C-alpha cells in the first residue's frame, strides 16, 4: 500500500532522468553557493537521506574552482548520548573521515558533532530529576536532546553571519504528514526547494531531494562514490534486517515526528511500542547480542502504567488533580510525578550494569562505548544531594558496587559535606518506616546545612516550602487536594450564581463530616497552640 501511494505521487523515473536531475541539482547548488556569502549548515544524521544530500553538496562544490570554494559549509549532527550504539559509532568515525577528507581535498567543510548540555541529557532528567519515560503526552526528550543543541549552533552561525541556509534531507515521499508540512511552506518560497524556516529567524531551509523516491536515494548512493571515504554499502548493510525504512533526521522544531519508529533513533525511545530495529540487529547478527541489556532496559522503561514507581505529587511537591472523561463519567485522579528515590537508584544501577556488560562483551572496536558519562553522574549526584536533599549520597556507593571502582566526582566541592549515610541511617531508624516523616526531616536538616554556607536571608521561606511539600501523609495530602478543588468549585459557583444555595450547603455538610488534616508548618512547631486546659492551669 505504501509503495502504491508513493508511486502515484512520484512516478518512476529512468536512470537517465535521475542523472539529468542530479546534473540540474549540481548546477543549482553551485549557483546557490556562489551567489552570496550566506553559509550552508547541513543537517547530517548518518542515514541514507542526509548522506545523499551531503554527497550531492560535496560533489557539486568540489567541481568548482578552488578560488570559488571560499564559503564555509558546516556539517552538524546531534548525538543525544542515547543513540543506537552501532549508528553512534558509525557517525563518529564518519565525521573523522569527513574532516580528514575535507582537509586533503581543500573543501570548505567543517564537521561538528553536537551534544545536549549535561543538565539536559536523558539520564540526568530521568535518573536525576525523576522524569518518567517519555510519552506522547509528555515528550520531554526531543526538545532537550535534539532541538536545543542544533538550534543553538544555527543561531551562533546566524549571529556571526547574519543569515544561514539549512540543508536537510527531508523528502515528501517519507510520509503524508511530511509532504503536507513541506507543501505548507512552499507558499513562502523564494525559489525552488528553498523555504522559510518557521522556527529559526534569518535561516532558510533548502531540501534538494524533496521529490526523490526511496529507491532513487539508494540508487544514487550505490552508483556514485562517497567523496569522504565512507563505503555506502556499509550504510546499506545497517539498513538490512530492520523494519522501518526511515532515518532519524536533524530535528529543529517540534513539528518533526518522533523517530522512535526509525532505524536511527535513541535506544531508550519509549514513544513507540517496540524498538524493532534494535531487536532485528540482535536477532540477525550474533555479534550484536551484546546490545541485549540495552533493549532490556528500554523495555523495562516502556510499561503501560508506572504509577507505582512514581511520586503521588508533582516534581515541585504539590498534589494536582486531573479530570478525565471515562466512559461518559467524570473521573478526578491525582497526577503522578517523578520516579521515587528507590526507582531512580534502580535505573542508575541498571544503566551502570549494562555499561559494564557492554565494555566487557562487545567487539573490541565497540568497547569504548559510554552509556552514561561521568559528567552526567556528577550532575545526577548534585541533584540528589542539593535538590532532592538525599544526603545519604547513594550514587558513589552504587557506582562502586556495580563497577568495582571508586567514583571520581569532577566537582571540587562534592566531597565536602556534614551529613552522610550514617546520619541517614539514624534518621531512618528514628522515623520508623514513615516515608513522609523521613523526607520532611531530611529536607529540614539539609536545608539548614545548605544555608550555613550562604546568606541566612530566605531560610524561613525555604523551611516553609519543606513543610508545604512533605508534612502530610499520602492519604492526607490527596484528601486535602480534593478539598481544595471542591472549595474552588463552590467559590466559582458562588461567583457565577449557579445553584449557589445547594452547592454551599453540600460543601459545608461534607466539610463538617470530615476532619480536615492539619498541615504542619514551621510556625506551628516553633509556636505550638495551647489548649484551653493549659491556659486555665497557667491562670
């Protein structure tokens, strides 16, 4: 069905017609390159489409006299640090060849491998902050891992040169949605295949192979030699045995669909039901069985309901209710928040175990793979200590248990601490399995510790936040959220004069039937209320 759809949109061309189109594109690229000083930025993912585009650009510019090859062409690719290891290694080695070939051939091409900032990586957000595995309703990964690094680089080029032309391997034949998106921007085109960029000012998008079919891309790659020394047959072999026939493109805005169905995506992607490409790699090649622990982690993250692994409060400590329509009836349930301490430590252990397994069992040329960097581990440790107030400092212990080596933290002040695992153990015994009591006491103690090294201004507000988020039990906190919601609804009805009498009476009847949980505050501990008998005794 898909092939029939693509054929109707893009009729088959003979090889001679394809050659003629390549010649026209070569002249078009040369003209676009020479007519001004606007630099090119080529989004290259290592897949077939972006490779075909880069090869077209490279060959077209190489055909120009050396004195005309003066404008820089930037080649950028983003490594999310959770890329499929096979593809990640291929991309890294390809960029090295590209850099060397550009130097030897006197080509104005500069390859750049981009990474997300440490505080924005997948594991820092999932293990450090506790973000749940990405879903369609909470797709927090794409913007942090892909969009920000690419857009930051492009903005820097624009800042230095005023404008830029972003060259992408997008094709209309990839999907109906992609075709519709590309056609939407055609109305504002300055010339063929040159569209405005809706997300990045002062940049235009050039898509030279937008009308090519899938088989034409492969024909070009197989029949035209790769100019920077790669073997395109090796690229083809990576595609063999997998299911989908798409690559993960350079992502510069949120309109780009998830590449979880693609061959060249993140190995932790939970945006799809299965990572069919990695499954195929493992099943079809015994030498790739070392990737099985990665697939196991991905499948363990990808479960239908993970509420039992997550806090009953949002990440900022409040219970929030969400209204759903279930089979025609309104259901109001709490929104679960980040992974709990236990599960964040569990994911850390699983990733370190997988990394140790890979480094011991992968082929020699793949054993330098790092699933989680020391910089990420340091940031995760900082978040647990300073933002989560978990002063038991479990990360170095877990790291030593799994790897057998001591954890070397790059932060100079990481080892200077007043509270540690011994104090945490004592606190656990005092709190006697009361998780909320333990959390409150840990936050209070660590907040006081943090303010020892800074101005005391703001300490009372910080302490009050500890009570606001952690002084109620799970049951009491959820009941209080329902109570607040009912109070707001009554106030809204009073304001709208909508069945005021009935709602007010119902509200106060319910209120009188329930004993609202009293929340502890800093003031209530410092100035405890006296009952009437105490007052009489004092008199």
